[in-house]
C-alpha cells in the first residue's frame, strides 16, 4: 500500500518498488477522493436528519444506500474530518483545546424574553460539488435573528472572530453561548467578549440541546438552501448563502414567533429595551 505521507520514501519510489505506474496511483487517489466526497455528502444529509447516528449506524445506513460494503474505518475517518463525533450526538466541528479555559452553561432554566439577552454560535459543514467549506453564524436566541455569518475553508479562529466583530457592530448581548471548541475558547475570542462585558456560557459535553436554536438553524439552511443547489465555487456558495440569510431574516415567517420574521421581532422588541440602538440598526 502506498503511503503519500511517508517522510523517507517518496511516492515515485514507492510506485517503482510496487511496480505501479505513477499515473495509476494518482488516478486511484483521485477516484478515492471523489468516492470519499460522495460519502461525506450522504453522511451530512443523514446526520442532519438523525444527529444521534454514530459510526456503526451510519455505516449500516450507507451500506443500504450504496448497495455495497462500506468500511467502518473509512466512515469513522470521514466523520472525524467533517467534525462529527461518533459517540457525541452533536456536530463537533470545533474541538476543545486542553489549555483553554472552559465556562459553565448559563442558560438552563433562564427565561429569555428580549433581544440581545442571549446570543449563540456554532460551526457546520457545507458541501460543494468539489470539496466543502465551514459555516459559522451568530444568532440572537429570542428573535432567531442571524446577526452575522462567515465561510471558511479551514477551521481556524479568524473567521469566527470576524463574525463576532460584525455582530458586535450591530448590538451587544448579556450572555454569549457556544460549545467548548478551540475557536470559541481561544484567548482572542474570549478577550473580545470580555472587553464588551459579555458573560460567557458554554454547552455541556454531550448535551446536544444546549444550543438547540442554532441546531435548528443549520437544518433550515441545509434543507431550504444547501441541498437544493450545487455550489461549484466558494464565491458561489457565499452568494447563495447571503441570499438565503437575507430571506431567513427578512421574509421567512416563524410559527414560534407568531408568524413574524426574525428581523421584525429583533427590531420591534429592541424598541422597548434599547430604542436608540434599534432605530440605528433599522
């Protein structure tokens, strides 16, 4: 078996030792990448429908879809690449950093009754025709209003910080909730919140419902936008998602909001709590 990451024997020499033309190796690698991408798209759709599926269930489901044997080791590797933890019922696109400080969950039994009381954030996987990108968004819990969002081809902290800065230019929450991922526990991210006097709340490990409204947002984004299109480039994905979030905020009626839009609730309710800020934003 050829190991492309071998530090001492280059791929060319490995091919020679195995009597395998280099063109055949690269063809097989390209074919394998295409197959992996197909599996990742299927995993993404099924995990969105059933976030409690671990490696075993996902492997069995894929076998029935594909009509052929699917190796559970491959599925475990792909789910990890996508940020889906087998024993954890929540997308784990942001992994904890052992040196970063963790904060308690502050939203249990909290009555949320006005905008900018609680904001929440998360990261999800967005498929493309070739490859994928990551999406982060910041939402106001009371109104479901999406204050800011960003795309990135990597899971570094910078795109989460950029979304946070954009959101803070609109308003300021009393509490900010996230998971315990390294992006949200990073010194830069925590410092930004502390500089604005924001209390920090973090989901408990293994508690999928601690950030339930963002989880519902991801399902809406995928079923109402992502799965209906085939993004070929990152700019195309950005353009379509921008259109969708404008629709989501300004036009999409929410039964839980009395059939108002998130924008209507966010602005209307702010007039009571902060009229100057609400009028400025509007």
